[in-house]
C-alpha cells in the first residue's frame, strides 16, 4: 500500500489523528477502494470514531498488491501522534506499508529539503467495525461547528457527560449529574436553543439523551479545523448517538457513542418524574426560592458569577443559558430545581427513622451548622432576587395562562425560613449528612424549635 | 577607576580597596562589555555544569564547563568583543556559573553594560552592572573564585581522512532538534558525502523509529564538507544540554570524524559583527 498527498491534506490528516488520539490509544488504519479510513475506539468500547478520506484527496493511491484488496492494521497512537506532530513545514506526505506488511511508514517531505520519516510497528492485523449503522434516526439536528463549540464551551471542562433534551420546538443542553451525587459544590448549567439556530432541526420524538463529552469534544475539534457542519442523529436514550461531519465529499467522519440507558440510575429519569411534580408546583417565585434554599452553601459571589456567565453567553449569540435568571423568566423550564436537590434523590431506605423529638434536635443542629457556613441571609436573598428577576409574579401569571397544557398543581406552601433551609425540611433529608460523626449529648433546651 | 570612584563618592562603595588610582594598575584582568544580552545568553547555555574554569589571555576570554567526562562546553570571546580588555598575564580560576549567571540577570531584561575585574589569585571576581536607561542604579557583585583542575582537552584531528564538517543555520537546526521524539534515549548522527547527507535517527522508542534527513543542497546548510561516512550515537539527554546554546545561535558548525567525537560550534551574534563562540564536545556511546 502506498499513498501520497500534499502538505495541506497532510495537515488535515494530522488533525484527524489528533482528534482520534483523544478517543483511543490505538489507531486502526484501513485502506480500500474508496480511500483511507482511520478509526479509534475508546477503552470502554462505548465510542468509536472513524474518519474517511476519499481517494480524491490523494495524489497517488496504490492498493496493496496482495490478493485481498482491502488492507487494515492496528498501530499504536503515540508514535503516530509524534510523527504528525509539527506539520507546518510539510510539503508532501507519503504513507506506505513496508517490511512485509509489518511496518507503517510515514514520510514527510518538508521545506528546506528536509525529509522526516517515521516507521511505526504494526501491532496487529486487526480491524473494528461498529455493530450499528446510522440509518434513519428519529431525530436529526444539523448545525455549524461554531454552535456546537458554543454549547461545549458553556460547560465546565471537567464535565464528563452532557444531556441533550430535544423537543420539537427546542433543544436544551445540560450537564449531567449522577442521581446519587450529593455534593454542595456542584453547579447545574443549562443551555437552551431554538430550532432556528440550527441549519436543520428535525426532532420527531421528544428525547432526553446523555452521552460522553470527551469524544464529542475531540470530534468538535476536528470539525473546527475543517470548519464544517456537524450533524447529530439519535433515537431514544440507550440507543447509539451519531455525530457526522462531512466536508466536500472528501472527508466523512462518523462518531458513534453509546448513550446512557434509561434503566440506569440516571438523572434524566428522575428529572422526568420530578418535572411533573414541580411543574405542577410552578409558581416561579417559589421555585427560585426553593432553588436558593437547596444549595445553601453557595455564596452570592458564586451566583453572581453564574449570572455573569449567563449574560456572557446571551450576548455572544442569541443562545440563552438558563441559569437562575432564565429559570424565573421561562416557566417552561421549571423542572430545573429538581436537579439541584440531590438529597431528595436518595432512596427512601437511606433515611433514618427518628421520632419527632429527636428529629427536631438534629434539625436544630443541622440548621446551626448550615447557618454557620457563609451563606446569604434571607435579606440578601431577597434583595438579590429583586435585582435579578424583577417582575416574577406577573410573568408567571402570564406564562401560566399561555401554557395551559401543563398547568401545574399548586405548590406546597412553605414559609420563608423553611424555603431557605429547605433541604433540612425535606422528607428524604438525611440528618446524618452534614456531620456524620455528630453525637447528641444533651437534649435541646431551645423551646422555639 | 573612574566608575567605582564615582560610586565611592556617592557612598555606595565603602571599601576603599575597590578603587584603583592608576588605570587598572592592580588588576590582572579588566573587561568591559557595552551590552550584556548575548554574553548572558552564552553564560546561561553553560550553566548545565556547576563549576566553570575561566581563563584570560591575550587571545581572549575562555570559560570551560564539563559534566561527567563526556560533555564539555567552552565559551570563547575575542578581545575585540569587549569595549575594553586589559589582561596582565594568563590567569585562570574556577567560578560557580549559576551564581555568575544570576548576577548578570539582576536587572532582568534591562540592557546593561558590564565590567568585570579580577585582582589575582584568591580575589573575587567583581562584576559591575549598569543599566543603560537608568543612571541612578548600578550593582556590584563580588563572586568567590575557586581553584579548579585543568579541563580535559578534546581535539579532532584536522587532517583526518574522515573529518566531516557541516555549517548550518542555527534556527533551522533548532527546529530539527525540537521536532525529534523526546522519548528517544539515543540519537544517531549520520554524516555522509552521499545521501543521506545529514541524518538524525531516534533510537530507543517503543514501536517506532523516526529519522530526519537534510540534503546538502538545502538552504539551511551553509557549508558541506564531508569526506567519509560517519555514524555515531549520542545520549539525547546530553544533546539536550546544548539546547540553550542552540537557541541563541545564529550559525552552527557540526564536526565529527571516524572516532565519533562530536564537536559543535555555536556562533552567537549580537547587534554588531562581533561573535561569541560556544564550543561543545560530546563523546559518542560505544557500539556494543
């Protein structure tokens, strides 16, 4: 096998290898009638990325002389990355298989009559094929890479999964929080997009899917280097998710990723259930307060930062990031608070049965603990509310009227103090949680509680 | 000495011994440099070894550094490079190069002029730094000098039938070195009158080998004079010690012969035409 191509195409292939290197530690090379195919599979076999370069990209393209026309092999990614590391000076590239099909050779002819040559050992004559093929998925979304870049950049680099909630009239992207993850530190972000942001938007079936961000980002990088459009195709949760990039019929990329199954303990499931109850509860004022209360250790500054984020992304394009503000102004999105009450997601069995007296004592202790942490007082919260979301109640009324289809039930009544420390008053609250080693030595003498 | 006299009048120098009445009467060596930048870069490129041997003679200034008997670097400065250069007789002493480099960088990136003074055996090397754009500040450092052994003399036989010499442009060679696989433990240099004229191969990387070849007609090669094919391997870790010198070099000469001893000359040019040379000797790894 031998194929040659010029410098600019070599740089594209180098980018492709860089993207694939983020998916897997080995590179599968396949050569057939149609061109060159590079593939990588991740360690857990949950994602396969393949990038095809058509014959038109190559100056010469010789198939192996052996009987079977197709040639494939597996090589280690690391030396391959090293070979394609600095491509600035490259004018011409030649890929070939040498030494009786045991070596993969990359020959780069650079400026100033320099030739760089790397010989990489072939690990195995192995190939991978994905068991699924993208046929006609129920949902097809196509958009510019910039848009997906924006979505990806809106989330913390440490986030591992992304949840897409596709409806026929909107798409919401949010970070995925595992059902049982109980931490005061986590942040919930959500980005809501209208169909007209996309080049084409065809969602026939409302779907909530969750997939890995790492591979998604790797391919996004490649799409950026090609400045090409991206197409997402997916069905119900649990079935594969396809990401396609196509450029001038020369380059075709396909990333197949498994999505989180609805059977797993997943946020999407909890989320759906909660949506009903909370949407029933939908007085936005209440919701926002509940939200504050549910993350008591979050400080105002933190919230300010969030608010800043929001304004940033809203100004950059017409994307709307639904954080605190968005929540209050769009009641269709009321489901939000459910996600920030991790304690409620704990299974019932985990709670400790305590009689009323004891419960009150522990609660008092918990309240003390919570209030000793730096947290906004009720006043601060109120002023904050009034700054950030001026005509909440009015808006809510309007929206309620327009959104008759899912008229929520009336909310449980909660007074202010309770709303602030709402986590302490939840039925599923685990009193042990704030200080698991705490022990009560004397009964509570405070009569107010 | 005019300069230190001024400092003394200002009360900055208290020690009267530092003043010279006649023009450098007591000093075995006085050197004055108008611009410190290139000199500083050269000194930094020598800092891989702890102690350097400094030698002053009529031919100029030499600083030699060794590390473990297998790599040696020598800096040469012609008297022409100095604005003033006075030397009494051949003197040599040891110096902690890290300390010297640190003294030279006291003013950071500010351009300074530097004056070096040495009184003789046992006396410290006195370094006076004066920034060009600030008349109010100057520093004086006294660096302890040491006794050191004479460095090993390496030499390539100029008349050897296998002497190969290549002159290259510094930045281009730097790029080539930079693109070599960092994981390689050893590098193999091939110089040959036939193709490949100049080749570097990485050795010791799992599952991969890579080579870089430069044709002798390449624009980056300024002079190509190879008599015979020579192949030798060197530790990449030691070659990397040359990186700082290579980074600052405008031209590089690569010399080797059948013995495998590698001699590299780095020419550092400052604004004017004068040059500082840093010469490296690197012994090859034995073929087993």
